[in-house]
C-alpha cells in the first residue's frame, strides 16, 4: 500500500449560530494510514460574503483523535458558530480541510447529512461527495448530542440550486414518514 501526502476538503458544512447549535463532525478512515501520516483537520470558512458576512467566527470547542474499538483511526471536531452578524442566513458555512489523505472525487451528489432536533429544526448540514472507493477515502459524519438526530437525505429537486447556507435556512426535517426527509419551511 502506498501512503500519499495530500490535502483535500470535506463539505461544505453549515452550523447555526449559538451554543445550542454547535456541531461535532467525525471522520473515520476505513483503511490503514501510516502512523507517520496522522491526519490533521482545519476548518476553512467560506469567504463568500453572502454565505459568511464579515465578522463571522467559528470556534473549535473540542478536538479528538484516536483509535476506535475496531482499530480504525478517527478524528472529531466540535465547532461552535460564535457570531454570524446581520447576514441573510442564520448559519455559517465552512469546509473541513484535511491534510495527509488521498484525493477524493470532488463531484457532489444531491444528498446531505443533516443534524436536527426533535422538532425537525436543522442545526447543521454536511453535503456529501460521491466516493468511488469507500475503502480508500475517509468517511465523515455529523455526531448528534442528546436530543439531536442525524439522517442522510435527498435534497428536494426544487431546492438543489440553493447554496449550502440558503438550503440550511430554507428547510426542516419531516419525520412523519417511514424515513426522515427535507421539506421547505412554511412561512
């Protein structure tokens, strides 16, 4: 097995403003990474003023690296949106930049992992990328806290054109059916 040094990114990911909306993002590497190539994560705030107006701040409130019980390496970041001033959306958009990993395809699929509360309020989203080889690339997931849920759902056709922050602000999770689904918020 060869070990490539590379950089990449996961996301975009959104997180609502305030402590109630902090999000923990976890990554698990399903294949071996050499010990001298331990991964490093860093949040990268999107510079688009429509997505993140000047003054937007993210704070890393927790960071863990380790080996799971099944022997796979994992990384977790807990991120808090400290301030998202007077923007059109109540969430900040960021990407997790990774160092020391093989490149992964950048083509996005129209699915999103969503973190939500009992009422269906979206607290965070993770826009998934197509992965051709699940054994080669890391797998990311949002980690729910007490009273929160995570589901991977299709983005409704009528909302596919929205940027991540606009989608975050425009939807809620409907749990009335057999599986959770994204629906547009009603005014």
